[in-house]
């Protein structure tokens, strides 16, 4: 019983304390500024009496606390609230019985918002309030959908956009881009294995419930789960175990002409460059060495090199060598001396071997 009560009253918090403070400040400022601006727009001058409807507070919670939710996007906030107000007013004027007006208003608003792709939970409260007011002795008219509901919704969205930019949180929400760095239509290499977007769509269709998360966000989350699982499975294999130790390198003060000939002789496109103390200075590639002419390798040096340590787990290499930005990682000791190199081929070989071992163990089990 204690465990069940704890689960009910002490459930895990989905938001960090810092984010809770950020959202609370934003929601408070958003509501008061929205109300004062709406009053000023209607009365034509400043006033300390805000023009608000109660469900705007619920909308503020959504746009400031869960700005990534599909139900909190501008289309949902503005369209959902306004349409719900129209439905609520219509029901209040049509049905004189308050209970019937309220029931039809909430159900009708939900259906209209869902069918038009602007579902917003506070819209149910707006429809309910408009229906009850419409069936009273002093009913509200359809202008209620524009002022204050529509006006407050627009102002709240505008304030959320400004506050999001000031605090480093994009609103409206955009899912992380998955563009190929080579600007082709292919998905990035790390996303070509595993489930496909079609698999995700079929799973969502079979699930049959509305999820308060964007499909692209869900995809990005699943990709991160795959990465974390892969890291857990391969965290015990270290770079020092798979690196090539007999590394072909060139010297920093060596002539570019001799270094180029050396790479051509070894059929290499690039090689690490070491200074006089054996420390890594950068990379030298054939094209740059050829352009350097009679100068030294230092004139053709590319100082940007991906480096790891011998004790680095190989899972750290996966995003590095699969992105297409580099084909090798240099393994350095504590004094930046080169002790090995790991290429894409080395990584593929060990991953293939690990895959074979896992398959054999699975079949044996």
C-alpha cells in the first residue's frame, strides 16, 4: 500500500527544478502582460485591470512549461481556443438547458479541434464557459471568440515566442533536423540501420492512442535510446585494444615534396604530422602537400584532428567516424604523443566481430 501511495503522490517529476522556475516566471509574466495588452487594445489606453478568460492560464502552462507538445503549438492555441469559443457560444444560444449546452459544447469543441488539427485541452474549458454564459440571462455573443479569447490567445503566443528566444528555448517547437551533411536525400549513416520511419508510423497506427509528443521528436528520442543501448553494450571495449600501433607519420619540418612522395609510396591519402618531440601537430593530406611546393609540411598542416585516449570506450568513436566528417581518430597518451590510430575500417571490423559474437551467444542460448 505504501508503495502504491508513493507512486500516486510522489511520481517522477518530468521537469527539472531550473526549468520549472523558468516556466513559472514565463507563465506569470505571460498572463499579466497578455491581460494588460488585451485591455489596452480594447479600451485604447493603459489599464491595471487585465482582460482575461480563466482558460488562458491553462494555455500559459502549456506554452511555457511544455512548449514541445503538439497541443501547445501556435496553431493549437489560437485555433483551438477560438474555435472552442465559437462552438461554446453557439451551443449556449441554441440549448437553453445549461447541462445540455455544456455537454454538447465540450464534445463538439473537441471534435472540431481534432478534425481541424488544432486540439488544445484548455479549449474544452473555453467551450464550457462560453456555453454556460450563453445559456444564462446575459448570454455572450460570437464576438466573445475574438475578444477576449482570440486576442488573448494571439498575445500569449507572441509573448511565448519572445520569452522562448530570450531564454534559449525555441517556440514554436521544431524537431531536430536529420539532414545529411553532404546535402543528399539519404538519411545520415547512423540512421540507416535499425527501424525505419515506416516502422515508426506502423507502430503508432497500431498503438491507436493520441500521444502528446511530435512524431519527429519521438523518432529522435528512439534514436538516442538506440545510441545509449549501443554504448552500454560496447562500453567495455577500449580504443587501446583495437588501434593500429605501427602508425605511418611525417615530420613537421620535413619537406612537403618528400612527405608527398612518402604518402604515394605507402598508398595513403593522409598521415599524422609529429613535431620534434613526437607530439601530434595535425594532419597532412596529398592535395595540401602538393600545393605547398618546396615548403615544409608545416605549410600544409591541418591542425584539426579528432583525438581519443587509449582508455576511451569505442562507443565514443561511433558518432565521430560515422558522420562522414573524418575517416580516422588519433590515439594520444597523456602527453599528446601519438600511440595509435583507429580508422573507420578498424571500427567496422570490431563492430562486425562483436555482432558475430552476440549472434552466436544468442543462438547458443
